[in-house]
C-alpha cells in the first residue's frame, strides 16, 4: 500500500494517475498468479475467524478508498478464506479448479465489458463459435441453438420450458399451464440432481408431475420401470412429455443408458433431455466418450464448462436440437429491441431470444481461451486422469481394513466410509476440512452417510489421495479411541 491520493479521476471513474494505476494493476495480477502457482502450499480451506467475518459488516462506503488499500483487504480477508476449489486437495461436490488461461480470458472480458444479450459485435461471434464447437462435439445438427448460462440448474430449467412449449404449443406462454386441460408428466431417475425437480416447480408444471424412476445397482435409471410408469400414467389419462436422463450423476458418477432412453423417448414421443452437468464433457476423452453413446439422440443437453471443462465460474451451457422451438419459447417483440439488417442492431437472432436473460456477460471468452490455449485433447486427458485418480483411491480403500467402498466407481467419484457410525464419518470430514488437508464432501448412500471424493481439478495427484487416506485413518482411529 503506497498511500497518497486515491487513484480516481476527475469527474469520471478513470484513474487520474494512469502510471500509478498500471503499477497497482500489475501487482494485483502478480499476487493472484502467486496464489495459483503456490496454492498447493496453502490449506485447502480454512474456517473464517470472527474478526475476518466482521470485515464484511461495514457501513456503505460513501468516501473513496485507495485501490491499493482495497486490494490489501482482499489479500488479507478474502483470498485466504475462499472455497478452496483451486487447490488440488479439493474433492467436495463437483467443483472445477479453473485455469490460468481461463482467468486471464475473464480479465480481458471484464475490460471489454461486452453485453452479449444481442447486437452485432465480435464477442457474440465468439459465443457462436463455441456453439458451433459444442454442436460438433455432441453430434447436434446445424439448426441446433445454444448459449452460455450461469450453470446447469438454469440450463435444465430452460430445456424444460422448451419441452413444455413443444408439448403445449407457444400459446402456453400467453395462457399459462393452468389454462390447459393436459396434465403433463415428466420422468427422471432417483439419482438425478435436485435442480430437475426445481425446474418442474419453477416452470409451473409442479414437482408432483415429476416421476422419480428407481435406479439399478449401478445407479442408472431402470428402463423397465420407466416404461411401466409411462404406461400407468397414460392409463390414468396423463400426458407423458419429457424424460430427463443423467450423464454423470452427482452422487456416484453414473451415466444412464442414453441409447436405451432415446429408444423409449422415440417410441413414446417424449422430449429427451440430458443433464450432463459435469459428465457430458467426457466426450473429450477418447477412452470415456463411448460411455456417452446416445447423447447425440437427445433433444436438449445441459452441461457446465466450469466443472470438468476447467473454465472459471460461471459457465453453464444449454444446447437445443430444434433451435426454432427454443426461440419460440423465449423470443418476444419489444420496440427497444428492434432488429435491423445493418449497423449495431443487426445480427438477429440474438442470444436474448433463447433465454430469460437480456444483459449477459462475456462468459464465452474464458471458455474460448481455455479451449484454444489447452486444446481439447489436453482437457480430455485431464478428464480421463481424474477417473484414474478415482480408481487409485478405490484401490487404497480396498487395501485399508478400516475403510469400505460404498458405491461402484464408474467415473471420477468415490463414495466410501470408515467403519463406525454416521457421526464418526461426519467427524472425519469436518476434521479433514478444518485441518485444511483435503476437502471431500458427504452424501447418503443406502441410508448411510458416506464420504464422497469427486476428482475434477486438473491439479490433483495421487499424493493428494495418499494424504486424504492417511488423515482419514488417523482421525478415524483417534475418534474410535476417544
Ligand atoms: C453440478 C450439477 C448440477 C447443477 O449445476 P450448476 O452448474 O451447479 O447449476 C446439475 N446436475 C448435475 C448432475 C450436477 O453435477
């Protein structure tokens, strides 16, 4: 911090002293690069002391503060207490680690401050470039539409709205679902993410209209049960309209039999949507891609670049095969959004015609940088390696008499427990988190609390797994002895 007068301008918000601001900016870049370079030496996560929390209970700042002072607060009170998903020891939930190329791309995007709701400019072409690549990856045709959204929760919601429009016609937008006598029902598996249920709620179709189909021992949707549920609903006068498959379930990494679901969707005339939040990008690994067979037969797909794609948060993506239906679900005429054939207001259709957001940031740039700088082969290799790490952890568990594997290791997720009750396992995870050694999360499998390690971060190595195992055994033994 070098004090002096604040680096703000005369009437505008630009610096009054550009050289000094430039110096400060370079320092900020160096500090954050230091953080990423040396993150392995830091705790994965650490609890925030009360005095740090207090820093965020201040009055609204009416007067200016020097940017160097604000940055110093960032270094002291924010950076050390972040989620930890940049760290190779982070194994909780399904969090991406991000990359330096993605970070720098995001910095440039912030400088351009582009609004990607619409209009005719290069940032929109970058997003269209990525749509083109995504179509190609998943075997979708030229007419397929797509765009960046916050995440898969939003992407699933958008796809359910498109499926609803396809079933009821665009009039539903004017009349509402309550006006139709058709009782639409949808299907997904017991292993589906909770945001599928939420999307039924938000769309007005209601969570009661979502049938939860049981899973087989590999946590895939039981297709016999799916056929039977559809039959029973038709017999009761309901109208089945949608089946949501999962490619990479959040609990165990299960991939549904996508081809099998596609056959049923074809026979029963259902919209086939896939939640591929993290698993869909396995398409980038030649060894894993065959597991996604049938993904090209879906009507829509939701996935995240911010998980296995290693792109910075947030970067969800929605892809719809019938681009026209997608547009008819969201496009609306508004005079202030008038389209032209030339000038800045050209380039229709605009991204705002395909979702509820009008103002949209330049998420595409960090994804574009990541894909170009590393190339899809390298990202695919990272994805495959996280699955190898899961197999490595599985072997260590099988070797440890105190540990028990709780679900088949199908992809990059390992569910296990230490011998003892649920409380002991919860204790171990809390200890691991608070010691900053590793950050697995927990889930419930067969009614029991289990430790769940998901490998997503490109930085994670076998040594990180050795630390997880060693500390788990120590905390388990200590607790048992106490
Ligand atoms: C992460 C995840 C989601 C939710 O995605 P967000 O990007 O967090 O909104 C949905 N489904 C599955 C299978 C997930 O792993």
